[in-house]
C-alpha cells in the first residue's frame, strides 16, 4: 500500500512503532511539560517526519505557475451484488464520461474540440464507483476493487490522456489485509498510475449519526493502527502526496484537528470527499483558518437506490472549492454539476501564511484525553454486518 508522500524519512522499527502507538498518556504529557532539552531527547525516539520547520515543508517543483481544479458532483449509484459486473461497468462508464465533461471534451467530439480550459486536477466524491448499501462483510469483499485493477486503470488512462491528476474514493481490498475492506481515497497521476492510496483515517460511528446501534465495517487506519504503523511507518498515518501541482491529501473523514495536522505536514490542497453528507462548512473554515486550498466534494441527488431517499445528504448544493480568502467556486444545485477554479500555486507558495500552533500548550491536554472509541478494533475482530459492528464497538467503548 503506497501512502501519499515521496519524502524519504527514517525507517521505524517494530519496537518504536508499538511504543509510539501505545505510549501512556501521562508519560507523553510529562514529555510536553518537560524542559526543551528533555523534549528533544524524547523526540529523538520517534522517526523524523516531513513536518513544517521554520515555515518550510517538503515539496516537488511545480510544472506550472497556476493550476485548474474541478470538483465533480455526481450521483451515488449502488452496484448490484447479484449483477456486479454489469452495474460496476455502468458506474465506471459514468465516471469516465464525467471526466471527459470535466475536461470539456465529450468523447464523441474527438480530440480537437473543447468547451473550456484544460483541468489539472479532477476530484470525485467518496463512492462514485460502488455507491453505498448496508452490505455484509462477504458482500463488501465482492464489491471491493483491487488497486491497481481494471477500474483504476481505466481512470488512469483518462488521466494520462488529459495529462491530469484524478482523485476518487472507493471500497478496496488488499492481499496484505485478508478479509478487510478499506474505505480508500485514490490519487491517479498523469502517467496513468496510482501515485497515492490514502485510507480513511477514522470512521464516524453510525450509532451517533442515526441514533441506531450500528457501526461501519470498512477498515480505517485507526481500526488497525498498531499494525499499520508497523507495516508502513508513522508518515503513512496522515499522508501527504507531494506532486508537481501541489501537496495533496484526499480524505473522506476527519475534522478540525486533522486538518491542522495536515497543514503542519505541508498539505496545500485537501480534497474532503463525502457521500450522503455535506462538508461545505468544513471546507471553507479549513481553507480560511489554515491558509489552504480545499475541495469539498459530495454526491448529487441520486435516483433509484434501494434503502435510502433520493436526496440522501444532497439536499442543497454541497460541492465547493475554497482558498485562504474563502469560496472560489461552488455547485449551484443538488443535481450533477462541476465546480471549477484556478489556484495560483506558485504565488501561494511564495506568500502562504503558515499556521502557528503553540504545541507546548496543547500537548498535555491531547496526551491525557481518552477517546470514546479505542484504536485497533479490527485487529481483534472483523464484524460480519452493521449490527454486529455496532455491538462490537459498543462493548469496546473507552468511555464508561
């Protein structure tokens, strides 16, 4: 699994990984309260990460001064497990058509006519290929795709054709994680190949969102944190893909604190993808407060899905592109639409007001806080369905 950053950092041993993942809250709080020299000694126990230092962070050279970004608000059409090949092909075909429209070049026109400017980055929502249903684990493993696989290769062919980057979310499987299905964010580059696979950081519990005792079943980094760090290192936990159009992270979950960490690691474009929800307010607030560019992309109104209403989180125009000064572009309805904006990336790098975070004030609180849902749940057990998942998470609650 490749995790979004080409920056070379020191290797992490199993001992360091597990020590870092399982360090006691009080011990780390003491580290935060210790004199600077003691903090430096403690920090030496952890691998060096590509974190902003003196206002500078790792980047790749830009291929051009400004880039064009399009956020593509499409339907969420659930595949039919009983007719998987045909329905997946239909969904993939629609994604490819929307890529052509995003590049202003419908396929039937050929390669000589275009409505508007070439786009450098096209962003889709969380589940444009598979949609979403309360599948059980066996069905989720059927629905999940391989990366690389036929679907990512078809999208990669479009990226190569147009010389652009494309981001999309999907359910994926991995031979190193038998039985698991990842909620994966994928970035495909102009070479046509996958340049980053960024798993969801943490699921929001459905029991909190809907008042029902159910839990999601897709594996996130937090659900397998210790093994994940052991396999890929700490840089892969909150990754940033450093490309020639900017530093990009795509995520379908998270919040204010995560966005701050992304900024500290030098993220310049955060693609905040969701399905069945709206993240427009978060996209704008993050862009303004952290001097970043954000793409908050969601699904359009979607017809004919069994089990949920046509609006399903798309009750208003929800897709938006924001910058440090606010909204740059937005969809105008809850139907399929494309929002497009220009980002002056070279100028932004020269003038960016990087976030200043007084970490010494915050670290004691962060290290002593106990999360409601404890890490490593799916290292203990893989639930069979959503009810089983909800009961399992409830039994493991960190709050009594």
